[in-house]
C-alpha cells in the first residue's frame, strides 16, 4: 500500500466457494468498511442463467462489473470506504472494477479446487450450482504481482484470512472488534 487515500476499496475475489462473502464481511466488521455482495448486483436474466447451470459470458458480465465499479465510485464520492465480495475472475474484470474509485485493492482467496468443491457440497447457494466451479476455475486468472492486493491461502481459518487481509493491506481497525464466530473454513 502506498500513498494517503481518502477512502479504501477492497474486493475479495476468487471462485465460488472460496469464502469471499465470509471474509469480506469479516473485514467489514473489523474495519468499518461498507460491505456489498456482488451477486446482488446481477440482473434477473443473469441469475436465471446461472441457476440453470449456464455460466455467464463476458457480454453478460461487463454491465454487472460497470455497476459494481459505479457503486464503489459513488461510495468514494460520499467518503465511504467499501469491501466487496466479487469473483473478479479475469484481469480484465479487475481492470473494470478499478475504473470506479481512485484505487482498489484485491484479496485473492486461492487454493485447491478439491477443497473448494468439498465446501460447495456442504452449502446451498441460491443460484451458483457446484457444476459451475469448473468453468470458474478455467476462467480464473490469478492476481498478478503487478496488480494491487494480496493472495491468501483459502485453507486458513476465517479469522486468519481476515486478519491477514487487514494487516497486509494496512486497513485501519475500528475500535475493539466483537469476537468472531469460529468457523473451520470460510463459507
């Protein structure tokens, strides 16, 4: 992290089942950043498509990514820092997100597909079936060293992931955080 920023914007990224939402919510609780779930920005048509097991193509993703960038830019103008749970699978997607506020840091939750598949088998998602994991894994372009952010091993506990993200990004901790719920891994 370099420079003084009036607001901070963090995107917790990775494939479905990596623990993005849980980690992003933990960061929000610890830092006071405003949380948003990128899935809630999808159009009804995109949700229906994914629910039927058909992965989104880039044409369906571009408007969604622009909406997310716009949401972060609006919060920046309001002086509000954000943390967003978003797959951000490709570098080009991350570049669109970075067109919103002046700067965006990424937290890439990376790990073995087998671990993610096991997690997905124990949870229910409203429209992201486990069958889409392979297409997400094939699409994923890992965060590169020249992109702003950190790569964390998703096999760490939720508490460890949140603490590592906050520390490595230099995010300010707000007050004394409530004791986090212990989980064996992010969901």
